[in-house]
C-alpha cells in the first residue's frame, strides 16, 4: 500500500530537496491512511483520477480505497478511470446537493450520474464521464 498516495501541498519540496521526513513529505500513502482512525467517518470522497485503483494481490486491490477501508470509514466514493475536471465538478455539485436534499448516498450517486448524462445538452453523455464514479457503502 506504499505505492498509492494522496499528494498535498509541499510534496514538490520533498521531490526537489530530497526531504526524507515521511511525516512531513506532502504524501499520504494508503498505508499511512490505514493507520488513521476514520471509524466515525461516514464517507470519504476521492474524486481524483483513478483513485479507486491499486495493485492487485491475493487479498484484493491494494490502493487508497484499501487504506480508507482499513482506517474504518463507512463509505468511499471514488473513481476508476481518468475523469474530466469540469464533468467531475458538475457531478460532485449534484451529488452533494442530493445528499443535502436528503437522498441516500446510493440515490445521490444515481441522480448525479443521470444528471451528468444530460448536462450541457448531453455533452457528458459518454459513459467515460459518468460511469467512472463508484460508491463502496456500508463497509462497517
């Protein structure tokens, strides 16, 4: 789980200067994520490209989602493919609005996918835009 990571501000300094302090390097690996206590976290959203991917081993996929699951989060919304920034923005705004309006996470996901298919005159109708988002729910 050390090959998958979220990259934060400051990571460039680590890469350019060779900072070896892994606690302050600007990277949060899936392993480091697995050591967090997310047991009271209902949902983690990872809307970056291919956030649901990782290395496949005998115990399944080792990636960011594995770290989040091991940390105890109840649900993960993630992507399996490269996603367009503008399409992702439209999707996420609609998804969160659905949650605010009282939809379940599953229903909000389906609503946001359907919305994206029809948004801007059908510009995002190709499944590469709307089908990349997946929800793992009820992990605990």
